[in-house]
């Protein structure tokens, strides 16, 4: 299994969050290498649009791979400030670089993200 970056926080639904997950801040969201590996080759991403309200634990988009269609859950609550436009023409970057260029969207938090896991907690979920 791929290594789990220590500096990120995670959801049980296999999304990662980069940044200070407190109200008023903007964080970046993507899916973990574990999720990308399980999905297989990602061929289409339906991300939330700029201005959309997302709620922690709720579906906010879809990822389509050569194997299946999987729902994308928001790990945080707030308003989407940016979606990764590069995924429209190159969704495979999620498989190649899930923790970097494969980020999916950014959110300005309307509340603290209290249910996130640290790297050790996420590693326990994936065992």
C-alpha cells in the first residue's frame, strides 16, 4: 500500500484534507492513494462547483473509473472556492498523483472539521 502522508487529515470515506481545518480557512480536498488504487483508472470526475455548499459526510460528486462509479464525499462543511479544472481533461492524474496535482476541490470552512482522522487513525481504517 502507498504511504500515508503524515501532514494531512483523512475521512473514513478515503478523502484527504490539506490545511488548517478550522472555520474560516480554505482547505484542499482529494482522495487517498488507497481509494485511487481501489477505483482503478479514473476516467471522469464530477466535482462540486464553485459556490456549492458541501456538508461533511455527504455526497458532493462522483468518480468514474474503468471498474465502477464511486460517490465522492465531502470530508468538511463549507463553500467550494475552487475545483481542479485540470481533471476535466486529465482525470488520470488522480491515480498518478493523488496527494498533489490530483486534488479535487477547495473549501472555505463554515465550521471546524472535528471528525477527521490523523494519518495513524486513517491507517487503522485501511487495514
